[in-house]
C-alpha cells in the first residue's frame, strides 16, 4: 500500500527564507554620499575650520552637501578652472608643527604651566599629568577611545592631557570628526580646549582677525565636547579656551585666555539652521556626481545643480568662492555686493533690477526700498547737475 493518502503525496511545504535585511537610512545616506563624491574617492575630512565657516553661512546648501559628502572642494575648484587662492604654505605648516611639538614636549609640562598660570587661580602647575593613548582604528574608533579616556580621566580626579583627541559632532545629519590640538582635564572635572597657533602674540596681543578665527574654531570643539560631557558624571566643559602662540618674535610659547561663549552660541544656532544633507541630495537630478574623474563640463553642471549662497566673506573661507563669485557676477546677483546690501534691497535680487527701480522703469513706488532708491538717484542727479553747472554742492 502507498504510504500517502488516497489523494496522492502531501503538498510540499516551501522552505522558510530568512528575511532580507533592508538598508537602514544611515547606510543609504552613506551610499548616496559615496556616489556623489565618486565610488573610489576617499572622503575629505571636515575639520573645525571648515565647520566654523559652514556655520557662518548656513544658507549655502552647496557647501553643506559638499562638506557632508566629503568632497575635496580645492580639487573641485581646480577642475572647474577657479582654483582657491588661499591656504597655508608648506613653510608655515612645518613651522606650526615644530612649535606645537615644542609646546607639548616633556609630557606637556610647559603647556600645563601656561594653563595653570592663566586659568589656575593661583594653583601650582602639576609635575606630571596622565597622557592617555588615543590610538584606534578609524575616526569612529578614535572618537570612541577619546570619549572613554575623557570619562576615565574625569573619574580619576587628576590632571590629564589628551594630545590630538578625536571628537564627533553631527552636522546636517552627517557625522563630522574633529581633532583639536589638545584637551586638558582638570582635577575638578573641567575640560579645557587648547589651541596652538603659529602666529605671534606681540606685547600680549595678537592679530584680532586670527584670534577671532581661532575662537570660532575652538567653539566647534566646545560643542563637540559638550555632547560627551552630558554623559559623563562630574564633567564640565570650560568656555574659556587657552590660546598658545609664539611670544613676540621668538619661538618661546606664551598664552592668553579666550572666552568663546558668544561664538559657541552663534555656531550652535547656525548649525541647527543647516538643511539636512539627505534632503539636499534627494533634490538633485539622478546621476549627479562630483567625481574628479568627470569632465569640467559635467562637474560644472553638478555644482550648479546645488543652490549656493555666495557672499564676499566666502573668499576667505571657501575653496569654491571664486567659482561662485564669477557665477554671481555673471547673473548680476546683488549677493556679490555683500550680505548687508542684499538685506537692504529686499525683493530686488539683481543689479539690473536695482538700477531699473532707481531709474523709475520698474518697481512699485509704494515699496520703501524702491522709493529710497529713486530718492537716492534724484539726489545723485541733482548733485551732478550742480557740479556741471558750476554750483557748489551743499
């Protein structure tokens, strides 16, 4: 007899398949950013200087996307025919590294002496300080190792010097890894950022513009440290940063304290205004890429697909500034004249539109901006007529 029922053999039960894991949003974003910069291109790190510049111009989606994707903007600008005309020379780079090594020599003895002298409130400089090993695989590993070292040093209740720690900060939905020169942990649990610069401090005073740039850069480090301190018992991030520079015209280190509370508040507010990178990337045409292997025409089309917010201040902070300036001038955009001018002109977005409004050819006379332009044009014409007629201007 057959071992099967009269109806024949039993139906085959299909084998159970393991569910296919769906890509997480983070994985999808990383893949998309890799496609944008080029599949074989190593991501360009986003440092604190670039992040401070990005926070100073939060309306620029172009820079937010390029920095978030790790695109080398200097290489991109060169490919577009508008290379950046600024940057640190090789001589200054070597000199800066030599000075930093001098400041941190002997376990950071001189650095700690300067810190206690400026921030110690009469306390004596420590003879020794713990210098934890921060080596790990990749930026994520180094950031995790730094966070652990900060917690351990705070719990130990002594002095600790973290040499080039790695900090993580989320920017427009994408992680940025930052590397300050040093962070000092005080016995009371305070964490102090140390910035070492090669520009001189003459008669206890340094160039105001360079100090301001260092303060904005340090404010980014403070923000990143606050994320870790919030999860560390007894830790507090100091808003007074130690700026170490060469004294006068020598190679001897000196220091001053810079309060970065204002810069920290501005940077935090501006970072929250940044459009998320995935939102900007989602609006791009299919196949958009900034791969340096593409032709200049293809790269130009890709760059123009991302809106920019050019201002003259970009010339000192962004590698693509000359390219964006050329485009702004070609389009007659009033942004090329400065943010203050752009703010005063309201809905008038082009130089041609401004001139037409001033001449009475365009614009609503009830618009205060248009009325002010026409009044200014009338006063100018009256002044020129007075000069041509020999009548002195009053």
